[in-house]
């Protein structure tokens, strides 16, 4: 029997919950309760089988179906990469803000040193 990592499983489920809602339905193909309503694409999928249970509507201008990837895992990883990009940009913002703060602090100390030398 394989030991499950429940902490990882909880973290994984939480990431999915940011994108939609878990449904309490059992999949007919895999037998697991992994049906998920993906809000961005207004569609239900089975995460275990990695298939969409709702077909595309066929309308090329549909805001839900037109940009929906072939598999739910692809949609999940697209969302994760956007989050990663946001975190990377946010980190850059913080580090450049810190660098700017340090430059200001150095200038301030330099001004204080110059004043102290003039006063002496």
C-alpha cells in the first residue's frame, strides 16, 4: 500500500479551489470523487481522468469555450504559470524598492557626514 502525502494533497486541492469548486460526484470512468467545476471555462471536468465532461459549444466568440485548453491540467498549469509570473514581478518590485531605499539611506548618511565635516 502506497503512503499518501496528505499535506501535498491538501495543498494541491487548495490550488484547484482557487479556480473553481469541487463537486461531490463520482467519476464513471475512474471511480474517484474528482469532479471539478472550473469557473473560468464554465465547465465540469474530472481531474483524475484529466478530461472535460462538458463539450465545447462550437461558438468561436464564446468567452468560455473559445480559449479552453484541451485538458484541465493544461488550464491548471496555465493559471499556475500566471501566478508564478505575478510572484516574479512582485519580487522584482520589492527588490528594486529595497535598492531604492538603500540608495536614499546612503545619500542621507552622506549628507549627514558632509554636514558634520563642515561644522568641525
